[in-house]
C-alpha cells in the first residue's frame, strides 16, 4: 500500500512539472509571438524611415544640383551684364564727344535746351543716368529736326549782339530779323558750327514768314533763300 502511495505521489509531481512546463512553454510561445509582432513592426518602421531618408537624400541632391545650376546661370548672366556695362562705360567718352561736336552745329536755342542734359552726361556718377540723358538729347534733336519753330533771342552777327526773331526749319536752316526790321538774314550750319549771315533784302519775306508760322497760316515760306552749302544732316 505504501509503495502505491509513493508511486502516485511521483506521478502527481511529474504531472505538475509537465503542466508547469507546458504552461511555461505556452507563455514563452505567446511572449515570442508578441515580441515577433513588435520586431516585425519595428523592422517595417525602420524600412519606411530608411526609405524616407533615401528620398530626402535624393531630393537634397536634386535641390543641390538645381541650386548649383541656378548659381552657374546667375554667374554667367552676371558676367554678361558686367561685360555689357563695361562696354557702355568705355563707349561713353566717345559718344559724349560726338554729342558735343553735334551741338556746335545746332541752332542756339536748341543748344540751350540740351545743355542741362549734357551736364548730366558729363557729371553724373551713375552710368544709367548718363545714358538716359544722352537718349533724351537724341530725341530732342530728332524732334526739332522735324519741326518749324519761331524763337526770339540774341544772336551774334559779325561780332555784334542782336535781339532778333528767328524762324527755324529743322536743325539746318533758319532766318532772322530784328524787331525794327532793319536787319535780316539766314542761319545755317556749316563746317562744324552754326553760322548767321546777313541779307538785308529779305526782311519783308522773313517778317511775313514768321507771322504766318506764328499764326499757322500757309504762306510762301519756301520762297525764302537758303544756303545751298549748309550741312543738312542731323
């Protein structure tokens, strides 16, 4: 009987141990499955993060390439602009000299109009301002060359200053007369300068032409004498 109890006790102990082992195995299995799920999730997240990093690296590389390309384009544009500015700067003295020579051949009233702009060309520190002034002068000269205008002012005739009325036909021909109609003549540009020449016998025609021009009345303007040797280029 004693032997049977002892054997039964061993069976119970072994059964308990087996159950405990089975329970431990189950717990380990469950723990491993949970850990495996966590590891799988972490691996997936790491892969996604790595993919994002690779995308960011590629984008950064593309952005760097674009920035480098834009910088190169900007440097080329800057070089072209600097070259153009340098050419304009080098050309300015010659253009200024040509303008001064041209002004010497223009009617006196037009020279007075152009003088402030010429001062800007010579004295202004900004290259853009200088070329703007040259452009304005060119436009004024071109416009005046297409008009007929009446002006009043002092002219120098054989060393004598005379207050006269003047009728200009463009920039190459003009006629003048004093207030008392005692002196009259023509103006023209020749040999690089503007000149006045007295012709007393045309006083009546000049006075009438000036009157017609001021009142915008058609008249025999082209019966006035001109200097055939005058330079008509503007």
